[in-house]
């Protein structure tokens, strides 16, 4: 499956941590454009794959709440 990349540079497989929960790592598993026209990222907790959330790409990149984690 090809990696999808947002206009801002987020790709499927990228990992992030929330500043308030630095021990939880989230991985981007899908990107899509919502009915509102905004791009969203579906994140999955790498420790518990049943734990998912969807946030806007703007929130992920510009809010300061998430920091990208280097992947191997």
C-alpha cells in the first residue's frame, strides 16, 4: 500500500506523542479529507491497536500538542 502524504507533510506510518501523555505513541494509519473539506489523520495507539482517534491535520501539526517521534 503506498504511503499517503498530506499537504503539510504527514504520512501514514508517522508517529506522534501528545505533550500531556508522553508515554503513549500514536501512529498515523490513514489520511482523508472530511465532508468539511479539512484533512484528517486517523491515529492508532501502538501499544493498544484498538485505541484509535481522528484529529485534523492542522491540530496534529500546528497546535503544539503533538510532537513527531523519529521512526526507524
